[in-house]
C-alpha cells in the first residue's frame, strides 16, 4: 500500500475538500486518485498537478484511504465496482450525513471507518470538521486528511454527530438569520435598507475576523461591550430572561431531532 488517497465524488463537498487539499498540500496531488462520473474543474486542476482521474480500478489497491463523497442514497451502489480492488487495510473515510459507522463498515467488508462531518469552508482551509471512529488508526487517518483544512473536534460517541452537525453544520445559517434580523432592526431605527444590510453583512465578516486564538466567548463580548455602555444596554435586552438562549437551544434541538430522524 502506498500513500494514495481515493476521493469518490467531486460534488459540492468533494470539490471543497479537493480545493482545500490542493491549497494546503495536505495530500500530494501525485497521491490522489479521483473517481468522478463527470468532468469537474477542480479535478482537472488536480490532474494538472499529477492526480489520476478515473484510472483502471486495479490502481485502487494502492490506496491507504478511500473517501466517500457521494450522497447517502448512492454509496452502496457506488461501492460495488470498487470493493473488490480495495486493500483490506484501506481506511474508509465517510463524509456522508447520517450513515452509521457500522453500516458503512459492513458495506465495505469490515474495513475500518472514520466518519467526518465537515463544512465547505475546507475549500479555503478554514472548515470545521467533527470526527468519530471506534478505531484509533482510522481516526488518525481522518485527522491527517482534515486537520490541515479544518478546525477539528473528535467526538466521544457517534450519537454526538447529530449535535455537532446542528452546531457547526447548521450554525452558519443561524448566524445569517441573526444578521438579517439585525439589518431589519436597523431599518426599524431609520437606516435605509441597503445601508442596514451592508452594515450587518460587513459586521458579520468583521466579527468573524476577530475570532482568533482561543480567547473565550465572554472575553470577545467584553471587548465590544464595556460596562454601562451602549452595547451592554443592547445585550441586556437581547438575553433578558433567556430570550436569546431559549430559541437557540430550540433551534439546535430541532436540528438534532431532524438529523436523528433522517438517519433512522
Ligand atoms: N454539501 C455540504 O455542505 C455537505 C456537508 C456535510 C456532509 N455532506 C455530505 O457529502 C456528501 C456529498 O454531498 P454534496 O452536497 O457534495 O452532494 P453533490 O453535490 O450532489 O455531490 C455528489 C457527487 O457524487 C458524484 N457521484 C455520484 N455517483 C458517483 C460514483 N459512482 N462515483 C463517483 N462519484 C459519484 C456526483 O457526480 P456528478 O456530479 O458527476 O453527478 C456528484 O458530483 C453527502 O453524503 C452529504 O451528506 C455534504
């Protein structure tokens, strides 16, 4: 077995992963084997750097890792032709939402599996990825592939994948919804709509840029909100009697429930 890594599926997430690997050098393009039914710009970029696209299936025997980047409804069918050619020691890396480790392992004749839930920010090397595996070697393989392109969190149990998805996978939409509400509140206070939206969007970008290192969230808040000041007055209303905490907890709970239902 060599250092070869197979990526099966170059859709929205597969493209982002590939972009991130090329950007950071996490995987040497010469070690990349890409399986894709249709031509994809990022796969062609990888090919120009030495990656192999849809090579003869016997080549897959070299792979130390096989990354499943197809839809959950497609993986069983997509594995059929591959399976006879994969090394017994190849680690199966699944980024599929909701398909349990045991199910994937059974589908790949008992091979070790690591489950990873990344965000598409991996394309810029700034993703978030939660990892789960019951096997230490598979987990290490997943970390080697995703640590260079994402902030990683190793989960203590597979069940926590639902909560991790609800926080980091759904979270961006919640921040955007808050940003929209902030813009609407600005309009209510007299700002023209285009100005309010531009200010709110830029504030989201600017706030994110300020989240560096491991400064606590309370310290980040204190940096903006001085005691007795304007921001503090707003914050006191924002979470009066848990006014903010309650809907956020409700939203995360609803997402966990939906994720659990879809994987059942
Ligand atoms: N999108 C996200 O933000 C996100 C986040 C976390 C997890 N995920 C997971 O990532 C997986 C992919 O999601 P996606 O949003 O990237 O879906 P997508 O854009 O539909 O991509 C799926 C890709 O799979 C390819 N494909 C289908 N059959 C194949 C086969 N036999 N061999 C090789 N490739 C094949 C398709 O190729 P063609 O384009 O040629 O049809 C398509 O590009 C899903 O399991 C999803 O749960 C996605």
